[in-house]
């Protein structure tokens, strides 16, 4: 609810599409779409591996190539 009010106040228009956690607005002369998603519905991205794991993986991969 708060997101919808924020978009309406900021843009001066009401959303044309509304779902829980998502609102979509049409903006401008060409009716471009602007979608706002609640962060609770955003995809979970795995944390990047630590640099040590990356270097260990690279060394494991290149070690056979360097030994020849």
C-alpha cells in the first residue's frame, strides 16, 4: 500500500497494474512502462565466493597446464 501511494505522489499518476508487491505505471507521451517491485519479492542472489576460493579454483584449473 505504501509503495502505491509513494508512486502516485512521486509520479502524479495512479498505477495501471497492481499486484501485491508490484505496481506498474505508464509514463510519458510514448507510455513507457515503469514497474516497482517490493524488495521482499526480489530474487535471492547467492553471495559471491571469497577471493581465496576463486584463486584456489583457478590454481586447480591451471596447475595441470603449467606442469607440462
